[in-house]
């Protein structure tokens, strides 16, 4: 061992998504799910990093590159938390900050909400459908953390309670997302900014709300990177030679703090480097939603359901599954092309 050795977390046989997909469909499909998971989580963290960098640059004049370097160090340090039970307080703090943002939106936007005339609905620009689809799919951003949470909660006396919690949380999140989106669009219409805080009037309350949003997104980015840390840990342990008499990848295999720190720095560099290369928030959200979350949230579940129950499903369910897959593929294609098509149209 040595003084610099730290206990490794008990690794999963595979990451949860890959394990389920591999058991139901096969290894190639499982690898595709892992790649989609990694790109999705990196994309979500990248979107958060972009918002933080833009907010700090606008509010304090800090160079964007300096903010990204600071975020890289902070996310690397946050990655040293060893389990979701330790990461959960970050999510709780981020949720409290999000409540502040919602309260500020209610205060500023509610007085400006107007009724929707029919001519507004008739003038919808359908060229933006792909972008809309990608942003909607991005709302699946929590899906990457659900299975790791379930894995860590299997020690509970009644793990089935987790399913009820997921249903309630997703229902509440759906209602909150719809309320925030509807209020922002009804209040600001075509002038709605990529980050809704940019529509708020300048003042102490807006500055405080921006600070709350920065803290919320920083904590959320650390939580979103957790599934990638699991994958990195698994790959690292699988490639480490075990001592005599101990199986490779054993859960008590020692790992130095230096080794762990390098892994965390490597993972944290992914969203920071991507944010440097693609600084526009809406482009990141659209592409990640259209490609990664469309696969994880629509195509993969439909394919696995078909594989499991194809001998039992009725013709109407088969049609529904086919429509879901087609919607996921076509919507993802339109969404991925939206930034190019809309730029050319402009």
C-alpha cells in the first residue's frame, strides 16, 4: 500500500448503462450506449461551463480562458469525492440556487407576460424545429446519473422506493421546466436570450441571481461528470495489474492519490476544452440533445423494450416503438443540422 494509497471504489462490472444494454441487446449496442453516455455528460457539463464563463466574463471582466482554467481545477478537485452520497450535497446546494433563479424570473418576467395572439402561433418558423428538438432532448440531462444512483442505493432495505422518488422528481422537473420556458417566452417573445438572465434589468437582484446561477451550474457540472468518473475508474482498474493472489480490478486494489488526481484532471479537461472550442451555449445544447440524449432517451429504450418483449407486444405497440425510433433518428438528424441550416438562412 504505502502512505499515499487510497481505497478504490467498488467498481461495477461495467458502467450501468453498458451492463444493461449488453445483457439485453449485445456488446456493440452496449458500447454505443457508453459512448452516448460519455458524450452526453461531457456535453451537459460543457453547457454549464459555457454559461459560467460567459457570466463571469460579463460581470467581472475576467478573461474567458482564465475562467476555464479555474473551472478545470475546481471540477478536478470536486471529482475527488468518492461516491454519490458525497456528491449529493452539491446537487442539493445547486437546487437551492436554482430556486433563487426561478424566484428572480417570476419577479422580472411575470409582469411582462402577455396573452398569445393567434397570429404569433401562425408565424412559427418551422426551420427552427430541429433546434427546438435538440433543446427538448437536452432536458434528459439527469438520465446519466439515475442508474449510478440506483446502484449505490441497492443497499437500502427497500430499493423499490427509489422508483417512486424518480417518478416524483421527474414529474416536478417537467412541470418546472415547462413553467420556466413558457414564462420566459411569453414575457420576452423573440427577444428571449440564450441565458434568460440576460433579459433581466441590471441591478443588485440580477447580480445576486447571476452569482446563484454560477454556483448552481458549477455544482451541477461536478455532479454530471460523476458517471464519467465511474467509467474512467473502471477502465483504469481493468488495466492495472493486480498483486499475486488478487484478481484484476479487485475493489480493494490500492491506487495513489497522484493516479486518482490525474484521472480526475483528464475527465475535467473534457468539458473545459470543449467549451473553449465551442463557446456558444445553444449550439452545445442542441447538438448534445439531438445526438446523445435522443439516442439515450428515445432510441435505446425503444430498442431494448423491443428486444425484451417482442414476442409479447401487440401490433399497436410495435407501431408505437417504430414511430419512437423514427422520431429519434429524424429529430436527431434535423437537430444536428440546425446550427448549419439556420446560419445559412440568416
